[in-house]
C-alpha cells in the first residue's frame, strides 16, 4: 500500500480508464440532494433556486430541461457534475394537471419537496389537491412550505426587524399589516400536508428593501435540517459554491473540486479501517492533476507535487488516527467521510490559488502554499461545524 501511495504522489495519478471505472462505482453511491419545487408560476421558485445556488436568472431559465410533459430538471452547477438537483413542476393551476405522471417519475428520486405559495394567495386549490395525493403516496418524505412575497401583506413598509420568525409555527404578535392573519390562514390551509413552514421574501435589490434576502438563511437551515442525513454533506457548503462561481476560471474548477470531494467522502465511508486511505489519496492526486491541466499549468506543477506529497502524509496520518472510529457504526464512518470531504475541498481550493498565482507571474514557494492550504482547511472546517456538519475535532490544523 505504501509503495502504491508513493507512486500516486510521485507523478501522474490514476489513468483515465482506472479513474472512469472508480468514478462510476463511487457515483452510484454518492448522494446528490434532489429538491422537488411545487408551486404556481410566479410563486418564487426561481428566486429560491437563485438564492441557493447564486446562479443568474438566465442560467436558471436556460438550465431546466424537460423530464415529463409538465416537469423540468435543473442540475447545478452542471449536468455532468451536479452538486444539487431541482425538479420544477409546471402547469399547476391548470385544470388538466395530473400529478400521476410526476409521481411515477419522481417518487423514488426526490428527497424533499419545496412547496411555494405567495402569502396573500388564497386560490391554492390547484396546489392542495395534487399535494394531498403526493403526500399520501410517500408520507415520510419531508415537505417544506415556503410562503413568499411577504411584503404584499404590508405594502410600502420594510421587513420587520429583528427577524421575528424562528423554527416554530407560533407566529409572533404583532407583525406588520395583515401578515399574521395571512400566515395563520395558510397554516390552517396546509395543515397535515407540510412538515415546516418558512416565511421568506427574496426581492431584487432595485425594489428598495433593506433586506432583499429576508428569510433566506432560515430557509437554507431548514432544508439542511429536513434532508436525510446522507444528503446534507454537499448542502452544508453550498454557500462556498456560490462564492467560487463568481470567478470565471473557478466556474470550471469548482464543480471538479466538489465532485472529487464528494467521491472522496463516499470512498471514506467504507466500514473497513484503513481500506479507504489509498482510494481517498488517489482521488486527491487525480484532482490535483486535473486542476493543473485545467489551468494549463501542468509543466509548472513540480513544486505543487512536492508539497502535495507532504500534505498527503499529513492526511494519511489523520486518517490512520481515525481508523479505529470505524469500529463504531455510523459515527466513525460519518466522521471519516466529513474529514475526507473537508481535506479534499481545501486541497482543491489551495491548488486553484496556486495555479492562479502562477498564471499571473508569481510562483509561490512551499511555505506560501502550505499557509494558504492551512487557511482553506480551517475555513472549510469552520464552515462545516457552523452549518451543523459532522464533528471533525482534531483536524483543525494542517
């Protein structure tokens, strides 16, 4: 095993054929959360997708592709390397809509339903009727009702400060305008059909609200909480995806980093102690090689490989220390998966920084690269912990 590890970190890692075979095997087990958007046109579905992903309205509009006669799928950030999937049911409100086709198509592939409704909308029977059938078909699947356009209940006013809403459905009093009455009416209307209700108001900046993303963070937290545990992994760091996609080059690099991080986490979840180490390090080595090629810097990566070998040894040591945890069902596997995800993510981001510096004429030395990698690692760990991820105590320094 040690000889194989040395070989991986010394030069070009797995061949394309070897990687393709390993990737197919891991992708079959790598969880990608799928959200089913269920709401009338104009109820805020696209605004929610835009908030969660950071994609532009044009990208979202052009990204959905037909799945059934009235439903469309959007893979973010790309169809080839999705981090999260959205299914949008259209035609709701039309008399001919029949949920049976969507139920047959999406029954086993969606993990959470996001129902959207404007808080002031009282003509919701076209939503309620099919939702009852969908809920009856699979009652254990979580359903989150997102009540949008709150400002319609208090026109010409700003959103209440501080944010008066929490995780309960006991709406505080007072609330501006007719908002509390409308919330109670919608709560009664959807009783027994949804598990959580989240009031939000996502508006363009030009509309003049002091909080154009009012309630967005609460929605993201609820989605993380309601998703099955295995599917939270990527969503915990979705805000990182949004930030990285602002850069044109990293728009290409970031999906690669996320995919390799997810594959590494899947490989690390194997219940056999130490068996995952070669696979995780091989994936990390392959990721570095692919990123070097993407940035058109393969001939200048010699220093990076030296540093990567040192990092690989530290990663290997931490995995070896955690190996006994795998004897504890679920807990050990989850901790190792989180560790693999965080290390791979931070290594990929450090590589992007390195290659970006080289492209601008500065070749970082080993100490600089180690410092950047350490900062990225600590940021990834802090983000994971702050967003409810698996405890990775002991991995806070490179």
